[in-house]
C-alpha cells in the first residue's frame, strides 16, 4: 500500500475489467471504492443467461484460456475443481462439407477447383514477396494468403464477424489471431493428406462446470459485494467536480475514475465541454453488435465438435458452438437435450432483425446439418447486445491517440474490451488484467507495468 492513499475510486462496470480491479483492490486491503453496474447482474459480455426453459447460454462462444499467471491463479482459486478441461475440436462449414480448422492448413478438403485457386493464389503471393502496403485488412489478407484463400474464406468470414467490409479494418490487431501460412508445409499437407489442428492459443481451454462462462465472474462477486452497486447506470460525468450522475438521480464523487463504458459513450456522457478534437475522434470509433441465438434440441449431442465457422453468405451466423459439449449442466437437469449457440453480427452497415433472427438461425441450422429433418427444437433464446465488437478500423489508433491522453489528464481511465477499444486485448483474461494493472498503477505506483492496456503482454 502507498504511504498516501489515492482517495475514492469509482469503477463503472462490473464486467471482467471492473471485477478484476475490485478483486485486486480487496486483495490489497483497499476498500474506499465503488463498482457501479448498469445491469442487475455482474459479468458484462462475459455473463450467461438462463432461459425460461432452463438452458444456460453465454453471450457468445467464449472459451477460457490465458496469457497471464495472475488470471490462471484467479481461475483456480475461484473455480476449484468445478471446471472442464477441453481440447479444441473446431471446424469450418463451406461447400456443403466440414473442413478442419484452421482453414489455411486444411485446404485439401476443398473441391479441386477451389483448392487449385488457393494454391495458385498463395504461390503468386509468395512470388510477389507479400508486396503491397497493407493499408487495411483486405489488402493484408490478399498479400499474405493469396486471392484464393481470401476469396473463399478470409474475406467473407471477416465481413460476417465484423459486420464491416474488411477494407474498413486496420491490420495492427491481427497478431496471433490469424494463422499465417508456410507454403512448403501447406503443400505437404495437401500432397501427404496431413492435418494440423493444434494451431493457436486456444488449442486447449477451460470451461466452468456450472453456470456457463458467467460463473467465473459470479464467483468474484462476494469479494466486492460491500463495494458493488447494481442497476446503477451512469448518465453524466462532471470531470471538473469529479462527480458521476446516475439514472436514478444519485451522484457519486470520485478521485480516480475507472470506466469500462464504451469509449464513444463515455465521451458523450461528459457534462461539460469536451475538446472538439476529442469529440470528433470518439465519433469515428466503429462497433458491431450481436444477436446470440441459443437453441435447445431434444436428444443427446450428435457430435463431439466444439464450434464451427460459417463464412458463406447464405447462412446468417458466423459461428455456432455446441455449448452442451462444454458442460452437461448448461441444459436442464435430468433432461436428455443438447444446446447450440449461434452468433450473428450486426451494425449500421449490416442491420439484422432481432424478431426474425431466431427463425432464420434455426432454418439455417437445418440446411447445414446441425439440425436433422426430425430434430425437435425445445428452446430458442435470443440475447441481443448493441456493443460486442470494438472495430479495429484503419483510423482507430489515430482516434485513440487523441481521446485517451485527454481522458488520462482528467484522471479518467478507460479500460476493458470497449473502454480501451483494442480488440486485440479484449479477451476475458486481457480484460481482467487491465483492471488489475490499473489498480497496481493507482495504488502501488506501478505505472511501467500497465502493459495490457497499451496492447502489450504483461500482468
């Protein structure tokens, strides 16, 4: 603990970042703080919902893997033995067939014409020496993977996920999220009919035995219960008076403010003049939302698969998770059922009707063999969120370079998936780490190691 306490700390949001910060504060013995959460539950985008028929659905196909020893220890401390350890079994559905993930390593499963396009495109890309400026994600994909892989998978899939054209997206976020191609190895896979399915950081992952992904964050709640206020939606921030006004008319004072509110909404909530460049930069930030459709199906799961990607435009979802394969307790107790979780992105550029999405999803599940002709759907539950993907647009970093320093100068610290607006450090472990590192900086003066927020590893 520092010799001089930092005063009253106010945290907006009880998602992974806010709870991570609160947990760390209590771990250090500090209690002069409040976590204000707009919803009636904790967990944010990492929470889970229970449908009227007793199925548990996550807000997206989350899996738990980590870059941080602190997060790993936290998980073990909170979950004990109440979790499943799973090996990733991921696939892609296209050309009316299942192809192992990652696509780039398994093009041998394609029809011969598409396979030839992918190989020739990759050879051409190598001959050109990854030429080009890679001004956006579309250019990076074509230059790195060739026109065939771009055409058949990476361009259409990314457009479905982000609900924005790939030309709008930058490239700095890609990192370990996209499997680059070793041409000799790829050709070896094709000729020798060899699979390589262990790529990536989530080849193995954990999942709570009970309560879905949200159970991890539900178990953090007792540690911050005395400093937690639910159904407290911030509607205005007076940075000069250091006050936050809530929808119910109450006001909270702070010395330091940690906000996990979407960054554009945070700037919009300022009650006094915001510099015009900051206001304009916030207006340039782009985001996508999601309709998450949980489908309960009578009968045991017919497949051991974990999740499946869907790049083709005739299917509304970009990913489906066999959620009940992660834990048998996400379906009603005593029932012989399984559950599927479909994700459909939407944005101002790609509107999706929330009233029609469940029917569209179920029909598409039948067309793609997830549901058979006689499969009986016993539950359909839609979770809609306006903010699920902070878009790493080509001008995002420029906008953040204007907004963030000004906020920091006002003792307002914006962190988390949408607070930092850095998708590349927006997983659950990253988000918890951002809260923990902010506390270490604020209480312990450990400014040098607040690296996750800056899109670097470290916790």
